[in-house]
C-alpha cells in the first residue's frame, strides 16, 4: 500500500510542471511597452520634511538650507562680537557654530558663492543640477532666504516661505 502511494505521488510530481518551465519564455504579447509610456527618468523619492513648515523639496535642499542658516547665524554672531560682518568664510570658524569644513565652497549638491561688501555680504547656493528638487538660494545680511527653481536666485527672487 505504501509503495502504491509513493508511486502515485511520484507520477503526480512528474506530471506537474515546474514554475521555471512556465516562465521560460514570455508570450509575444508581453513585449516591452512603447517608448512613450515608459518613464524617462527614475521616480523621485518623496521628501519627508525634517520639521513642521520645512520649505525644502529634497534632502539635498534641506542640507543646503541648513548650511545657509548656520552661516547666517555665524555672521550675526561675528558682527555682534566685532562690529562688522566677516569678510571671509574662514573668519566665521571662530564663532563656534561654523566649522572649518564649512569653508569648502562645495557643499553636497551645491556650490557656495560668498561675496562680502562694505555693509554686509551676499550668499548664493547654486545646485549642480537645477530642478524642482534642487532650487538655488540667495541670502544677504538681513537673513531672508530667496529661492528660484530655474535660475540663480537673487535678492529679487521670491522669499522662501
């Protein structure tokens, strides 16, 4: 009796196709979709805001905005101690909030442009690739950050909310 069950089980196993045999070659109807329906770029991951009211559109922007806020705070600390704004990023290292590494003009996906002038400074962060997730940012001594999605930001650009 046991051998009969074993033989029937063996026949049943041999008669059942293996999954690999079922998917060995796709039918012609499953050809690749036409080029116009295929996505041209990989999907952009959804940005998770870092705090309530976070204006960033991506992690890269969040880092750039954090850098700007730190530099603006360091400039105001420097002015409070010295009666004027720092004329170089290196001078800000002594404020306690700005590190030597932050004097590098390449910060992540952004290039930093710092221009001191008689009564203050201009700060511009320009992304290496400008798009909806990599806007450019501008600030000056008043601390207001301006943003542009398709060109370098200026003092006339819309204020960041």
